[in-house]
């Protein structure tokens, strides 16, 4: 009889665990920004390497507009989505170690 009681207790504790876990998952989901919850899967894209590769292919310098078009095009091939990529490109360009003088981007030697 006692073992029957213990199994009933363990079942109820499992239910409580499941309930608290679902509450925890719900709360964790609420903390994730809507744009990440509704977006497509994360794409692994090497922004800095792509920016530098495109510049090397062009002889070390090119217009920012042409570089943006080439890099965003490469990203679109991988991700398939280009929404908001222009702003992301600008941020990645600033952190890539590339010098931008006016309208021309060049590799730092």
C-alpha cells in the first residue's frame, strides 16, 4: 500500500514539474523579441570574411554601393531573405576593419 502511495506522490510531482516547466518556457518565450520568434532559422554567414574577399577580388578597393550590392547578394543566396540587411551590412562594414573614405571602401594594409 505504501508503494502505491509513493507512486501517486511521484506522479503528482511529475505533473507539478511539467506545469512549472511549461510556465518557465512560456516566460522565457515572452522574453525573446518578437522579430526573433517569428523569423526564419539563424543563418551562419561570415560577414567580415565576405566583405574582405569581395574587396580583395576587386583589387583592394571599391565603391561602398557596389560592395554592399555584392555582399548583400551573397547573403541573399545563403539566407534567401534580404529584409533589414542594408542596416546590418553597414554595422558589419564598420566592424570589419575596412577603411571607408567617402564613397570608397578599401582594405587596411
